[in-house]
């Protein structure tokens, strides 16, 4: 009798699992179509008066005025730019990725060379170990560049708490305004222990 009740219990559990696996997706409406089609109405006037697409990261930071664009007139070049910047942000969440992104921004947007990146690498390794979540509880400094106060980074973008690219851009902007080059900032840091 005891053996029979064990078999009944096991088969009951198996039957319940089979029922749940077949019933749950439809119960919660999780049956998705295999394909998705997006239709965007585009006015022909919008296509003929299209400006040359912006080819830099500045597009994400305000040069595209979506309020002035006709409904549905978001062009593929704009979407590609947003996609590229999103990939850059995700890559910069790791230490190696943040270094790669910083080197690209430093050389392409600030026109500096590898020796300047070497100084920047030394500086930000000492400051935050390239961790975009780095926070100094004593001083309140935050991010890869250890901005103090951290709210200063909002001059670049308001997502400075979660976006390592915003922190990198702010840090490079700060260094060029205050010290001119990362090597001069690194030299100041070595003598004063801050920059």
C-alpha cells in the first residue's frame, strides 16, 4: 500500500508539472507572434527637406529636435546613432570597456594621443579603478572621474549616476578646461593627491 501511494504521488507531481508548463504561457497572455511589423507614416515633405544626419554623439545630447520633426520622421541614421551610443554605454560598464570608450573619445573628439591616454588611465585607475559606480562616502565624489560634487556631471547629461559615458565625457571636459591635458592633470594629482 505504501509503495502504491508513492507512485501516485510521483505521477501526480509529473501531471501537475505538465499541466503548468502547457497552461501558464496562455494564462498570462505570453503567446507572442513570430514576426513583428512596424509601420511608420512618413510625409514626403519630411523626406525632401531632410537635413544631413548628425554623425557624432552630440545627436544624443540634444542636436536632434524631435518636437520639430513630423510624426514618424525618425530616420534610420538617427536610430543607428542611438543604437551605437547604447552599445558604447553598455561596453563602458566594464573596466576594459570604459577604457576603450575613453580612448576613443579622447582621440576622436579631443584630438589627443596615446601618451595622453596613458596618463588618463593612471589617473582614473587611482581615482576610481574605472568603476562608474565608485563613490567616496567621505568626500561625496562619484563616478569614474570622481566628480565633486557629483551633480557637476549634469552639465553633460542628467544620467550621470548610471551612464559611464556621461562620466567619461564630463571627466575629459573637466580635465581639458582645468588642466588642458590628462598628463598635466596626472602630474598635479601626483603632487597634491587630487586633481
